[in-house]
C-alpha cells in the first residue's frame, strides 16, 4: 500500500483504449479515492491486534506469561463431516482419477434408536 494512498491522497489510473487493429482510440482517467480516517483506523487496529497474537491466534500477553498460566492440551475435537469426507477420499485413492475427483457430503438424519421391550 503506497503511503500517500494510506494517508488519503487519491490515485489516478490511466486506461488506454484500442480498436481491433491495435490503434489507440482514447484514454480514460479513473480516480480512486485514498483511504479515509476510518479505513486507516481499522487497518491500524487490525495490525495492532495481529502483532499481539501468535500465528495460531493466542493472545501473547497470556501465552508468554510463564508464571501465571499453565497450558494443558485438550483432546482434539472430531469434525464428523471431515471424518466422512476423509473416508471417501481414502476409499478412492487408488482410482486413476482420484486427484480429479470432487467429493461432497450431505446430511442425513441419524436413525432413531429402537425401543427396547
């Protein structure tokens, strides 16, 4: 992002027009407005937020504080849609067209359990 655009200065783009034979038939100047104060505030806020997070999104003021926190890994959650998709991908991996296959899913209601007598 050029600093003048960030600071709010408009940018002009020159577009040239040609006929089918390649002859210049005219030009158009398109003016793109620079960033507003709100645009800059949002961008700077996002930059500040991202600078305070690790690459996985954890707040560095907490995750770097060795004396106050102990981080305990939890068992992974299983996305059943991803599990079903991986199963169908694995099922077709030996097919010569496996890399060109587009796999999809649809939800089906789970059958109700049978009543026990």
